[in-house]
């Protein structure tokens, strides 16, 4: 809940401090009275980008400070995760320097713009006549219903169950994938086994087949030597001893293919 707002050197405002009660507060005024300036200052202190046009006096820095009561917002974990100092009454300060640079602090600890924006989304919603930041979002509507119905325990239980379900579902998909891979491997190995059984292999058959393959691969060489042997056997001019010697040499060449 917004407790107070302090503005210095912003737009048309030189210095302004406003306290808000813990009840319902209403700010009214004619067009141009400065209502939008207050909203703009709130936007800056919660992380909106700024430039030098925001400064009333371009030679002085702009300082906007807002105090929030956050004890009921369950923000302790957010502060711890972002290394911020938690206080039930948190003060956020935004400074815009004449150089154009901007600085932000939460309880006097410097923070970056992204952290400030994330915190601002949890602290305040700004709704204008033609602009609604979250009311039209389904998730936000469900969050409001859960908060009103005090469903935090049921929601946490559901989130845990959903996480467990997704984890189990992931494991199931992994197991199904592994099963499909094993089935494919089994079918391939079964195919190879059936091929081997259909081949009716005999012990020692591989050596005989390799020898036959070698003979077939050298059939021309064997044929050529047999033709030489027949030629020497029918040769009568050089003498029988010479022919027998040549036949012996030819037979030795093809002896390894027998």
C-alpha cells in the first residue's frame, strides 16, 4: 500500500509531499491541475524510463520518493533473491540527474531498472480511463479470485502436483523413447539371426568358400598355365626332359589353387 509520495523538481512541481491514509483516497481536479503528473511521478519511481524533459529545473536533479507498506505482500523472497534489504515500510527513491542519467534505490540500496520494474509490478497498478494494465488478463483475474477465496494452500498443492506430473510425464516419454529404440534393435538383430539360420552354414565351410573364391578370382591365370602345360606336352622338338621341366614349373604356379 502506498503510504506517502515526495516529489522534487519534476514537471511543474518544485516540491510536493503527499501522505495517503490507510483508507480510500481520491484526488480530483480540473484538466491541467496536475493529476497526471502525480501518476507520472509514480510511474518513474516504479521503473518507467525518464529523460531530461521530466526536470522542471534542468540544472537541478529530480528526486521522487515513495513509501510502501509491504508486510502483507509476501515479498521477503524477492528481496533476498535480488540482494535487497527488506523492511515492512519500504522506501523507493528515483533520481534523475541533469546529465540525463538515472539512479534508483530501495531502502537506500542501489538497484537496476529491471529490478525496480519487477518490484513495481508487485506494488502498484495504474489504471486510466482507456488503459488497464492487468485487469483484462485472465491470469490476473484468476489470481484475484484465488486471493479473495483464500486458495493459497490449494494453489500451492496444485502447483506441486502439476510439477510432479510434468516430471513423471517427462520420465514416461523418455522410457517410451528408450523402448522404441530397443524394439528397433531387437528387430534388426532378429533379422540378422534369421539370415544366418537361412544360410545353413556348416563348420569349416568358410575356409572352403574362401579357397573357391580364390580359385575363381584366378581362373584366367590357372587356365593360362594349363594351356602352357598342354602345349609343352604336345611339343616334340625340344625334348622330353625340357618339356617336363616346363610342365613342372607351370604346375607349381597353380598348385596353391588346388
